[in-house]
């Protein structure tokens, strides 16, 4: 009788422990991996159709996911400006990803366009907008989200007008200074030469025009 009682108690304990064992395998978002990297749990295919995992190598790093499409004129204008910003800030910890939401009709043009523009930052695909939908349920582009090293949202912005990237660069410079103890240098007066002709009213949903500003910080 005592043996049956002990066995019953052990069985009950095993049942209680089972859920704890299963759920304990999940790694919470933003925790550090053994290698010291912050896993943002964002993985998207790149131009070679290989999975590209977005991770942080240092605690002060930031990640900008700029969602765009080949047919979106304001998107490509914004990325032209972000290119210069990336070249100035990448060594300081700023990572930029051009995340295309192009569908079957236009996705084949993305690699050629990226090569033509000589983008040095990764170009990724989010054709079903699964990742963009987490940050921008409306789906309007251009849209970018700035994440810290652990994947927390620092800033979001929708639409594009001249001067937007100057403001973004100033924001990033000040953020990096606060994390590293450096001085915040002023961003360039202009995003870059020439390619600034992207009126706000062109920024739009799917294949129309998106609102000029829908920033959330």
C-alpha cells in the first residue's frame, strides 16, 4: 500500500514537471546567447535566398529595418539618403537593412536595382510582410523601425520628405553617444546631394501613396 502511494506521488510530480521542462526550452526575446550576441529573432531571406539572421555584436548597436518596394519612389529616395548615413555611422554601430516587400511581379528587379545603387548594406525579402506587420500593421511604405541591440523599438517612422534622414542621423548620433559616452556630432545639413525629389504625398500604401508622417518614438 505504501509502495503504491509513493509511486502515485512520483507520477504526479512527473506530470507537474513536464510542462516546466517543455517551456524551459524557449529562449525569451532579447536574452543573450552563450556567444554574447543578442538574438532579435528576426530572420529573412537575402538576395541569394539564404536565411539572414539579424543579431547584435555589441550592446550599443542599433538595427534599422527600412521597408521598401521597387515601385515606391519615396522608398528608393529615402534609401539613397540612408546610404550616406550608413557609410558614416556603420563603424559606430548602426546596421541598416533594406527589406523589400516586392511581390511576384517586381521581386526579380530587386537584385539589379540594389547592384545599380551600390548598396553596401544587406537587402532582404519580406514578401508576405510578416515581419513588417509586427511593427506596421497598416502596411504603408516607406516605413522604418529602429531597434536597439536587444530588439526593443527605439523609433518608427512612416513616409519620407526631404530632411527626414538628417533627423534620423541626429537621433542615432545622440543615442550612440548616450550608450558609449561619446559626443553627439551634428548630422549633415542635407541628407545628400541631388536625389532629394521625393514629395511626401508620394509615400503610400501598397501601390498608392502613403502619409508623409506617422512617426512613433
